[in-house]
């Protein structure tokens, strides 16, 4: 009983901070989705496609110039117990990203004209690329305070700041697009303004964590952990984003715009689940790495994250058609055709954090980079093969095939590093129930939008009950849920 309670407490701790940090991460990632009604009614499909290519380029720059310091700093932070050495470690990371950002600004300013011509075949986007560079610089600077808040589990501070910046960002971008008619320039200028403000506030908050010390040995250690992750992160970029450049080359900006809209729905899996998990999971699995029941923790974690990821897949993929038709101009409606594939891709990919535990613990990030590189090569080959023939459906297909291959390789390699017997039978039950519900909702067509939404919500809510019917839940889990329900009912009665 002690063993079960101990593990349950760890999951409670993960959930407690994960929910709060996750809301902040959700808000940060959800900005593009929240603004979709503005984008899809005020921007032409081709303009939305241009915005997608610009933000994708910014993501590439961020991956390269952050130098993997977010992973390196987080990994070494828990090796120190005293505040002075932790401050020196944080300061060392700050000096590294300061130099990195100076290099980034120089490159972005000098080569903005060339980037504009290479990607768009025109020099008209030079200013846009300069703004994207500045936005990326602020994002990299803001990484450091975010890591500190996560490590210290200052979740309330984190969410308070995120909500404030989100509201300012939405208001400013809406004003610049609707009132000033600035189009995608308004989006970029709004992001630059809020990026500067958030950077100023964050560093005022953590100013006491920065000291005039530079630990050369620890700086090298952080770079050794972080730099090998750049190729793997770039490989992930290839999976997620390079298809937009292929679409732009083989088709047009309209196709890119539709695909970009579909990807924003896929990103909901990241927003609702993967981002919260990524924010709290490193701290949790590192904090329990010496626990006697650590392998059982990892086993249960994969099962539970699969349970949540596939439920979110059902919600987003089945309800996205009505959502797109409700808030977007008709020229955007064709995007729905690829939404389920993209959402499923993100649901599968969200589980990699659990799979990579052994890789991080054994400090085998170089091997991770190689595996991701192999996946990137496969993805590029599939893009060449499928996109010219199938357009955005080919792009979505190449991505999900690449992800599945990489997940299989990661499972095999992680098992070699640390033998963990995951609950494959339970996970297969999750997949079976998900497939039944999705096919029911996708292939049964109801003309009335209201009735269609109600029907889909009803079958989605059957998810936990169908799992119960096929005996997915363990007895201890059922008893735990009953205990929580009894406790909740008791509290309600006492209040009455």
C-alpha cells in the first residue's frame, strides 16, 4: 500500500503544478489559435500562408540560437543544492544566450533581404524577416526566466505573467489588424512589442538570480547537453514545418495557408497537453530518478499520457469541421480534410517525452540527435515523393509516417538503455476505443450543425465508459477514483 500511495502522490504533484504551468504554456502557445477568427476573416488565405512561412523561419532560428540551453540549464540546476552556485549557473547560461542573440541579430539584419527573395521570390518581405529575428531574440531571452520559474515551481507567478502578456498581445494585434489594417505586419509588430515588455518584466523579477560569475566548466557542461539537441530539434522542425516550404514551391501560398490553419488545430494537442507535460515532466522524472519504484512511475506515466492524448485527439479532430465552418471564411473550409491526420500526429508525438526518459537520464542526447536526423531524412524524401502529387494531404501523410517510424526507433533504443515494460495491452485498448469512436463520428454525416456537434460530444464522452467495459482500468485505480468521488461528495454535503 505504501508503494501505491507513494506513486499516487508523485502523480498528484505532477498534476498540481502541471495544470498551473500548463495553463501558462497553453496561453503562450494558444495565441495563434485564439486569433484565428481574426486571421481567417481579415487575412486572405495567401497572406495567412505568408505568415505561416515567416513564423516557421522564426522557429528555425530559435532552435539554432537557443543552443539547447533550456535543457542544459534545467538538467544541471538540480545538481546543486545551494543558492549561490545555482545563481552562478543561471548567470553563466545568461551570458551564453546574450552572445548567441547578438550573433542572431547580426545575421538576421544582414541576410533579411536574401531570405525574403529565397522564400518568397521577392524583396518585399525584408522588414518582416527583421521583425521575426527580433521576436525570436526576445523568445530566447525569455527562456531563462521560464526555466527558473519551472525549476522553483513558481507556477502562480508564471501563470499570472502569462495571462497579462496574453491579454496585451491579443488586444494589440487585434487593434493593428482591424483598426489599423496592417495585415501580417500588425501581427509581427504586436509580437515585437509584447516580447520587449515581457522580457523587461521577467528580468526585473529574476534580477537577484543573476550575478557577475561565469562557471566555465558548467557552461561547457550545459553546452554539451544542449548542443547535441540542436540537430534533433531541427529534425523535429523538419517533421513539423519544412513541408510548408515544399508546399509553397510545388503549389502556392493558398495551399500553405489552408495547411497552416489545419496545423493550428493540430497544435491544440500541443497546447492542451504536450506543452503542460513538457513544462513539468522534466522536473518530475528527474526528481524521482532515485526512487525505488521509479520504473513503475514511468510505466504508469506513459499509459496515463496515452489516455489523455487520444481523448484530446477525439475532441479536436471530430469537432474541428464545425469549428472551421463557424469562424472562418468559406475559402478556408477545405483545411478540414487534413486536420484529423495532423491531430493524430501530434497526439502520438506528445508521448515522446515519456519515451525519452532513459535517453536523458543516461545523457545519450547525441544518439537522440542521430535518430531524429534519420527521421528528418525520411520525412524530406516523403515530401519530395508525396507533396507534388497530393498537395497538403501528401504533406500530412509524410509527417505522420515519419513520426511513427521515429517513435518505434525511440522505443527500441530507450529499452536498450533502461528496461521498462510498458503496459502495451492497456495502451492497445486505448487505441481500439479511440478508433471506434473516431470512425463513428467521422463517417456518420449529420446535416444539422447543432445535432452533429451534440452527437459527436456524446460519443466522445463514451470514451472512459467504453474503456471500462473492456477492462482497461486496474482495481486500484477504480478504488482511487471512488475514494476521490466520496471525498468530494462529503465536502459538498458539509457545505450544505
